[in-house]
């Protein structure tokens, strides 16, 4: 349920409505726009029966929210959110580019990538210190050693850094080193990890699960925000379909759908979506045109030698070209 206050409703009127909601054992979440304030009610709305809240001073109307996710819902928060992570602002008017290797393999490899993606215009260095792999025999990541390299790369270049976490132990370690944590597709419905990410207060990028619907994805984000952490960025990275020409199928339609359903920023990962470096540039352009707030691109100094996802990684030169080619699309979309 949301309570829409009249334009120009006083702070006192809003406070009285909020107090009434809380007096019934419910949560009240305020979303203040330029003219209208919306009070979101979270909990069993039957507790408001007999309260006559609809005739309270300053109340315009009450709208029931049928979706199970509330706090990430655009009905609760009509204005698009801007999420701050490190020195970056992710949301309307910007195009955030996160770039770097799938897996952190060594100190030199990560520092080379950091300098290269910074020079090309990226705002985040991405790199995997914890690698959830399909095979237990594949490279699993350098863990805390890799995180130390990320911190050093941030200090050397000024880039913000983001790394995936796969467990509570990884989360507790990563927050000491990074500006943003990533919850990957395989952990999108690891509900205990989502709760801990919410309690951490650290900005979170939540990737869509391999076969998750958009509503399941938004409910996963609800777990994080319900624990008190509103700093969430969604990431569309392709879903599993019957098509085999690409690694996954990039659901470009998810961009406008999320725009209609949620206030959270959304970035697109064409690297994991396709698994083929030749398709990354056209899908990056499509993502920007559809309204994405950013891109996540895999970059490696020598993709042929990469310990993870070499076929979808760009060389430094290819990443330079990509950034130059998408710049006009970003400008047309009103993003900097």
C-alpha cells in the first residue's frame, strides 16, 4: 500500500501519517518528490483497518500495491534512484562503465588492466577474487590476495573497484577493500547472502539469475533493501534459453521493463550474456539505446591466456575502440 500526499502537504501532516502507520506495527517509508510525498506502508495492511488514514490531513489517495516487492517498486519511489559507490554516481544522466578481467590472476595483470581501462574512460575496475565456477577443477580465484591487489589498483589509478562475493566469509573480507560488492547470477537467490549484503550497508550490484524472471530478480533485491541497504544496482547479464549461438540470451527488453517496475539503476553485462567478444559492441550500443545506466565489460591483457572467460574478453585496444564507438550513443541518450 502507498499513501499519496496532496501536493504541498506539510511536514507535520506527513509525520502524523507516518506515526499512525508505525503505531499499528507497520513500517513507513517516505519518498519525497519535487511536489508530492509518497508514504509506503510495509507489512500487514489489515492492521490499518479502522484507522481512517484516508481522511487524515494532507492525504490525497491510497493505492494498493499488488506486487510482492515493495521497497524496490517504482510505485513506492517514483523518481529514479541515484546510487553512490566510491566516487561514482550510478543512475539517470550517467553511463557507468565497469571493466576489467573476469578473474584476478596476478598483481601485474590487474594493474595493467586498471591503467588501461582508466585511460579508456572506465569508472570502475571489475575483477573476480572469488570465482564460482561450474567445475570444481577450474580456477577459483585468489581470494583476499586478489582483493589486496584491487585496493592497490584503486589507490594507483583512482578507479572505484567492485568484486563478487560468494559467501558471508567472502563478504566480510571484501568490504574492507572494495567500493561495491557484486552478487552473481548463481547467488541471486542465496537469501542468507542477500540479507547479509543488506546488513553490510555497502553498495551492491545484483545480477539476474540464470533462469530468473524479472519479478524473482526484484524480489531478490527486496531482500537486500528490506535489511536497510537501499544502495542497489541491478545487472542484466543474459538468461538461459534454448539458443546455443551465444553463451546466454541477453534480455534487452529487461531494461525498459525494469524502468517501468523499479526505481533502481540498471546496467547491462554483454560479455557474460554473449560469451563472444565480437557481439559485445553492438549489444553495448543496444543497451544504451534501451536506457541502461551502464555497462560491465570484461577486459584482459591477453585473452588467449586468460584463466577465465577468455573468448568474451576484450584486449586493451578493443576496449579503447569500444569506448570510442559507444560515446556518440551515450551522448544521444543524454548520458555522460
